[in-house]
C-alpha cells in the first residue's frame, strides 16, 4: 500500500515546478494523468540533448530533462484550446481529487477549467495553481522563470565569489522547492478535506518560495538591516566551512562547532591553533577568518584527498569529496540506498531514474511507471471501461 492510493490527480503543468510536484504525488501513490498538447507535449520533451531516445517519431522522443520530472504518470494528448479537448479535460477534472496547473493567472478560465468554473461541480476538488508571482500583486501577469526568480528572490545575490558575478544554483532550486511546497500544500488540503468535505484553491508562487527559502540569509537581513554578501563556497556565520584545495583535488570541510575545529587542528598537526584567542571560538574565527584561512589552506595542500578524508572521518570532522555525477552513483552509500532506479518502458526498453527519497516504515513509495510517451495513455484513460 502507498500513502495516496486512490487519489486521482489531473496534471495540467509543464516544465519543472508543477511536474516535480505531481511526480512526488505519483511516488506517494496517486494516479496522475498528465495532459499534454498533441504533437508537442511538455516543453521539456525538447530540452535536449541529452535524449534517452530521439528517433523519428516525435511522440517517442524522451529528453533526460523530461524524464527527471515525469516518472509515474499517464500521458493524455488533448488540446484544451478546442471545444472537444476542453470538454474531455473537464470530464477528467470532475473525477479528480486534485488539479495542478501552471498556466498564467486566469489562463484556464477561457477553457472552462478555472477554479471558479469547477468548484461548484466538484466541491471537493483541491486546485493548486503554480505561477511565477502569485494570483495577486503587480507582477501577477508576468511569466515566471526559475533563473529570473533566483535573481529577484535574493539567492543569486548571496551566491558566487565575493569579487565575481552573481551566480545561479546549478539546478533550478526555486522550481524544485516550489514543487515540494505545492505538494505539501496539497497534502494539507487533502487532510483538511477529511474534516470539511470541501476542496480549496492553493496559490503557490516561485517568488514567494524563493524569498521564503532564503531562510537564515533573509533573517540576517531582517535582524540587522544589512544585506548579506557573497562568500563563494564559504559560510557567512561559520569558519571553517568551505571548499579547500588538496594535492589532488578539492574537499569540503564543515566545522560546525569549536570541538570539531579542535579535532581538525589536531589532524593537521596544529593543535595549538585553538589556543590562539583569535581562533578559540566560532565567533572569533568568523571575525579573523582572513588570518585563519591562509594557515589552513597551506596545511591542507600537503594532503592527498583520500588520506585527508580518512583522517577527518576517524577524527569526527564533517568533510567529504566533491563528486561528479558518475562518482555520486558509484558511491557505496548511494548504491546501498538504491537511489538509481531501473524502469521498463514497453516502447523504449530499460530506462534509468532516481528514487524518491522518502522512506516509510509501513508504506511503499515510488512508482514503477516510466516517464510516458506523449499521449501513450490517451485511449486507456478515456476508455468507457475505466
């Protein structure tokens, strides 16, 4: 049994934030029907290379980007811009528990698929709208893109080297966080519906999520009135806590307390460093980071990565390698946790995937359905026997 067995989700999303939300719902056991434009499908089907499959049939093309966010779903090709297509999708909405969409504000109303259009016919429907800037406010009509919102929400302002350009994160973290917040809101609304019998509209915005997930950086500003600065790989409030070069590469070292710093100093043969008042406490190490870090860098450059990480592990100092993706999936802990999936597609054969990270003691999680071909399940979903 899976936690959301029996829950039906109508997925009117594309790209990443919405599909990430609905993929998680599918992993939790919901039946997710993804509506895609005939002939084109989700934009990310064409976000390639790399492709997993790129043959002559556009419906069978599968980019790795699409695969990352659409496992476990049924794909229906339907054009909601036509009266027939809109009617078919409205019929699916009437049988759904949850509808997730990421059209522009009000964009589905012209097809009779807005929340106001559906709530009377389906009072228990939980309708989640994901947009760039929310359903209200002066930016509500703007399209939202993760890259733009990473800049607007403050993340790029604290990411990058102090004297370099602001940098985005290497994956679309605002989209991913938005998908997870949307999923959390949907689960909360499902729980509330048990008491009230009523659904509701959930408004999730990339910019709201971007600001909320600035976490300690946002509160640092609100507490002091001072804008946080970029520190590269360093931490604004903890020292040492960054990337260090060694003889054959780089490692991360994260001393979250004074005890860990003392252990690091001992491993490096400088047990005297914590006796220096400038380095005795974390607050002092932050204040005197420019004096401490060159000392540590000189000491660390004499080590090979494997020997250093082994010594730090034995001493109890948080540290690790900076892995490529090939090294990630070769890591024994990643392998032991079964994070690489093997899925089977009737049309494309064996396909890879990444396991849902949630684990329950008394429930199954994850779907064996591979990412779907465009319109693969249209006939089955609209079958009279269904």
